[in-house]
C-alpha cells in the first residue's frame, strides 16, 4: 500500500496527488516534447499510409480506374505542395527560433538570467517547436510515399490521406506560430515575467502540507543515524517525498532532511538524519533526491523571492536605473509574504496514511523570507524615493497581516530603511517625501 503527503486541500479519505519530480524535470527540459512529437507523427504517418494503401486496393478491386487517375493527378499537385512545405519549414524553424534566442538573451540581460527558465517551461513554446519539427518530419515521410508509376493499374499507393494530414499540420503550425509570437512578446514584458514568477511561487506554497487540527508534530527524539550525500555536488533541486515516506514507514523510522531545497550539497556532507532506528539501506534511498546545477521552482519556497529580489536589485543598478520595475517586483514580494504571513514555516512534516510523521523537510522561516524579499532592495532604495515609499507601504501592510510574533523582522527592515533614507537625504522635505508610504511609489 502506498503512502502520500497530506496537503491542505485534501479532504478526509481522499488520496492527494503526490508531487512528481519527473514531471517537473521534464518541464525544465526542451527535448522531450519535440522528440515525443516526432515519434508520434511517425506512428500517425504509418496509419495514414495504411489507409491510402487500403483505399487504392479497394478502388482497384472495384475496377474504378477513373478515380485512380484523378487521384494520381491530385498526387502530382500534392507532391509539389509537400515539397515546398518541406523545404521551407526547416528554414522557417531556424529563423523563428534564432530570433527567439536573441529575445531570451535580451530578457535575461535586462531582468535576471534566471528568467530564462520561464521561456524553457513555456508550454506554447514547446508545442510550437514540437509541431514545427513534426511537420518537417511528416513532409519527408510523405515524399517517400509518392508512387512514380503513371498507370493506374500499376500504382500501389496514392498518399491522399497523408497529403491532407500534411496540410492539417501546416495549418496547425501557422496557428501555433501566432500564439507563440503573442506569448513570447508577453514574456518580454517585465510585468508578465514578474507575474509568472509569482504564480510559480504560489504553486510551491500551495503544495506545502499544513498540519491538520490536533496534528502538531511530536518531538523526534535524538538522532540515531546519519545518511551522507554520495552523489555529485550541486544544488538540491527536489526530493521524492512519497518514496522517502514509504522508505521511512517500511523501516519504522523518521527521516529528517538536513539541507533545504535550493542548498548546495557536497558529497560526504549529511543529507538525512534518522530518528528511531538504523539508517535505511542505500538501495532503498536511490532516486529519492535530485541534484542539479541550478535551482527550480519545484518544492523551493524561496526561489521565487530570489528572482524577484534579483529583478529589483538589477532595476535599481546605475546601469539600468528603472525604479518602476523595482516597485513592480516589490508588489509581488509583498503579495507572496502576505500569503505566507500566517502559514506554518521553518519545517513541514509529511505523514503516511496512518497519520504518523515519516519525513521532516526544512523550509525557510518567516525571518529568512522577509530578509530575502527586502534586504537587498532596501540597500538600494535610499536614493530612490519611489522605491522607499513603496517598501514602507508594503511593510505597513504586512504589519497589519502578520501575527505579533512575526512583526519583529518587519519592524527591523522598516527602521533600517528610515535610517538609510535619513543618511542619503539630508533635506527634511525630501526625507519626509521619501518616507511617506505609497503603494504606487510615487503614483
């Protein structure tokens, strides 16, 4: 019987959907969708070829050679169209995606290199590239099906269905091209990029399990064993929660993850602490953690704030000097922190189906999230009244939403911002203006 994590949206008795690291890893790749599309179009072509052969055999058995002659004339015209499509499609693919790579490079230079992931994860981008390549492969396959025999009695197959299928793929390619251009232009707008980052961050927060009433975590007790990281060095991208819960239940222990998602792990450093028994064998823990070269949204609560902070910091640099973009990033920082203001943090527990805690996963605490969202932008906000006004308004809003025990880091950033503005702005009138809370900055 399988185990799973308890999520806040799961009703009693209903099995929640487990997080899938494989699904997230495929979303972060660009090869899977085009490869699957080319393999799929080959299967579809085999089916269309069989239909064309069956159609010719049926007409020959009926003695309808006039229809066969018409189909042969049609195939000559269709062959010219398919040849033109095949020769133009690859050139079209190269030109379109070369321009797209330039656009992505410009966006990463202006915003942050980490926004490239948004383009890679875009479903419409993958679908467009996949359909373009599938159309090109289909034209090559269809060209091999044209029969050179001019006698209707000797012809073996007329690619009627295949030609219609090719025209349909061309029409689909044109439709997806329009949608792709629209999506790419949207992703080049900073407001859309920031909104997409916020959306991904909220998905991570929504997937975090929340303790049910009366399910406060019991003390784990002392550590009885350690499991060291033996893989390659890199960023801890995610963990297979369901598998770790199952391993812990099978061996009657509680596993506690030492590094947080997004931490850089080195071989030999502690990865898991075992409570209540001996460490599970290595073979049972295979494929339970994923280490890569960069962070991902999956299970990483602080990655969205990291990107928003990077965007705000770059916008406030002397090279770009765009405080309005920094204000837009702060809008989402405040929105995300407001959503987490009363959410349990520091660590999340994952239980098996009997309600026993089997996995403890550390997550950033409230103070760490507040520091991540405001510390770097606050250091550059002193000379930008638009940013300081927006930040003060955001801190005031969070002070109203946060419980009393979580107000200390907000008050600290508020006071540090006032001190920084006082040092950078000697004129009392300018200082009073820069310290006036305003949700639009300066409007």
